[in-house]
């Protein structure tokens, strides 16, 4: 009985996390400031779950304008624009934010400093972002369900560095632009952590 409860909790976490598609474009200026544009689609069912106390932890991004504005200000940034468009089964959020530094941007992504970090050493700057902790499902059927049910969602990231990057990990590079793209279900159901990093 206890094992079934744990599996149900794990399944719920991954299903809810996978119900979101994200497009993010971060542009790092020469002075270190960051302009971020976000567009993410969330299942209406997830929005309802997110309002039920503990389930709010499963939403990787704030849904409401005030919550997103608070998250940005706590990191030293600001929300410049926000809009929401409702559909029959999902809704889409578009937002524009600005951060005074890459460190501030990293703090917005993860205030605890565990999932996102920025470091400078020897004239080299490095931004590291952990996109998934890794998940080891005991039920292969559940994993297949996740991949099929949320195949339409994807996580697309684009980071423009202030100068040509010297090293990348988990990113495709073209000039100063580094990109990452993966189906949301594959990302959140990955059996190993998924981390990207960019140095310039």
C-alpha cells in the first residue's frame, strides 16, 4: 500500500510538471543585464491543481501576474509586460522581464541556487541551469503514458551571450546564440538529470 502511494505521488508530480510548454529567450547584454521573454502554455487542469496548496509546488513557473512579478522582484528584477490568453483546455502566458545581472537572472530561476547558478572566474562567466532532476519510474507503462499524453508540449530555450561562448554543455551553438529544445514529457521523465551550461 505504501509503495502504491509513493508511486501515485511520483506520477502526479511528473504528470503535472509535464503539462506545460515553455519558450524562453534570454539575451545577455555587454553590461551583464538580461532581457527575458517567456511564453508558456499550461493545461487548465494544472491551473486548478496549482490552487490546491501543496500542488502549487508542481508548477515550474508562476501562473498569475502578481506571482511572476513577485518572483522577479525578489531576484532584483522587474516584470515589464504580462498577458494571458485562455483557450478551451489550456491558457497561454506571455511575459517580458529584465534583470540587472546574470546572477539576478539565475536567482529568479532558482532562489535556492541549486538548480541555477552563475559564476565568474579568470575572466570567464558561466551560467548553469538544471532543467530536470531526473526521475526513475518503477512503472514503464506510466512512463509511456507520460510521453504520449504530453507529446505536444516542448521546452525551447534560447540564450544569447554578450560575446562568442567558449564552452557549452547540452546546448546547440550558432555564433553567440545557444539553444535547447526537448519534448516536455521526455525532459521531466528523464531517468537522469538534464543540465545545460554556457560559458563566455
